[in-house]
């Protein structure tokens, strides 16, 4: 999906920015490349062997790719030996996956570590297989520093995009970093097509014709098979397309800066360093508005714990009142002053939350509504207790005087009304409580 969208955009820009003659030349080059690819499918030929030799001459050993693969495998192996499932959110976060409420509150390192965490062994195998295939070409072609810079930068940007669009979701995986490598490869191929039209240009003072490396059709055929597998898995797994597209753009941006050098020789460390510094600055600017996303889970857990604790405390006090070990006024004050004060303190904490993610705003609203209703129910209960015990109750039939009997009946109805009001408010508050209790408990 990301590749298709990018190809459409690039095709439109290419059409608008070139003349009919240029478009005809580039179409001819592309068609020639396709014909060579068909021939290469039958016989690799000496061109492919020359390409492999040129890669080895440019970078003798591939070191970064095996290191990245090893870290990915070690992390997943450690997760498999844990007590919880590898796909459990707590397991993923414990091993370094990105979670908005953690990452934006001082744990920005998760933007990097999340690229080494995977939700399944299949996810790991697909990413590692593609990484090995790409690394064998791009690490030698672009150099270790450029390869590492693109991999990490694309992974960080993919994590940032996922964080901004889904701040309460756990994000992980090397897919974004790998898409960045494909972006670099794509930019290199584009520059290679342009370079074919300029082969008659003499080399400038800073480049050597002998150091130029051209990716042959056979190599592209093999890389294309891996790309197809990767894209199919990404589509079936429902990976974040916005994050993939952003990392692809990062790889292309690096390619715009480095691709010419990649085709002709390894980019200089100074050029790669400048590109990485620019990437860090852009990432920091993008991350600034995402700082301090509120983690409402501890506060919701506090609400649940407060309800359970205060209900148990009132039940114990009510038992003491029934055994005449506590006065009615003491029981009423427990409900009206002590318990309501605790609920109000919890509500103040919820009120003070800022940067609440949209996914949790409804939960906070329900929690505050519960606290309001529950406080009202405790006040109504305290009022009912005082009414019922203001004067020892006698049955209405026992009164000899008619006016006194009417007064007793009115008080009896008033007590029943007050207690019914308290119980109704309590039922309403507990209905809301059940809505917030389910997400708060594991």
C-alpha cells in the first residue's frame, strides 16, 4: 500500500516536472531495464558476479546487519522464556516496546528499542529474512554508517508516527526500519536510471569511474521477491500504513542526499553525519507536541480501589452500628465526611490530568461521573441515617393521639423516601462504576 501510494505520487511529479522528450527517454530506459530483468531471470550472467565483486571491494565485511539480526533474535528469545505470552502488552513494554504514556514521559529511548521487539516468531522471521537480504547489498553499497543511520532513523520515525496516531497502543517491530532501507534502495535505483543517461559525462575530480556500482537486474529480481513477501505480510498483519509510509519517505530523503554517492562510492562520514543530525532535529521537533501524554490507568485503578475500600469500611461500621457499638451520627459522618472527602480527593486528581489521549477521555469522563454520583449517594445515605434515628421510631398504630399518629406516619414516609433516594443514587453510581472497572482490571 505504501509503495503504491508513493509510486503514484512520484509518477505524477515526474510527469509534471519533465518534458515529453525526457519522459520518452526515461520510459525507454525503464523498458530496457525490464527486458534485462527478464533475461536475468533465466541466466544471472557475468554482470551479477561483477556486481558482487564490486560490493565486496567497496565493503569487505558485513558487520551491522548480523549485529541487528542478533539483537532482534536475542530479544525475542528472552521474551519467549518469560512467564507471559510474547504478544502480551506488558511483556512487549517490559522488553522495550513503545507505549505513548511511557515513551512521552521520559522514556524516549523506546523509539529505538521498539524496533527490536516483535509480537511473534513469524513477525521476527519475516523481518530478519528481509533485513539479511537488504543488508547484504545496502550495507556494502552505502557503507556501515549510512546503513545504520537509515535503519535507525526510519525506525524512530515509524515509531513516532504510530505514537501520534495511536498514543495508547503498544508499537513494536522492525518493519518501519526495513521500509526505510527500501526507500534508500528505491532512491538509489532512481539515481541509477538518471545516471544511465549521463554515462558519456566525464567523471568529476571527486569521483572515480572504477568505483561506480550498478545494481544489476538479477539482484533486483532477488530483492523484489523479498519485498513482495514483506509487503504481503505487512498487509495481512494490518501494520500501520502511515508509519510505513513515513519510514519509506525517510529512506527516500536519505537517498536524495546520499544516492549519488552511493552509486559512485561510499558516502563520506561527514555527509552521513549531517543527514543524521538533520533527522534528529526533525524528530525532536515532531516529538515536542507529544510530550507528557497522560497515563490515566493508575488513576482509574485508584478510583476502583477507593470504591472497594470505602464500601468495606462502611459495611464494617454499619455492622458495628447494628450491634450498638457505634452511634447513628458517627455512621452518618463516616459516609458524609470521611468517604465523600476521599472521593473528592480522587476526583481532583482526575481533574488535574492534562494531555489525556482521545481513547481515554471517555473513561475519565465516566470516572468523574461515577465519583459525582457516588458522593451524592453517600450524602443521601447520611441524611437517611439521621432522619431514621432522629427520634426512636414507633409504629403509627401505637400512637394514641391522632395528630401524633399523622406526624409519625409523615416521618416514616420521609425516612423511606430518603433511603430510597440514597439507594437509587447508589445504583446509578455503581452502574457507571462497572464501565470503568472492567478496563482498569487485568
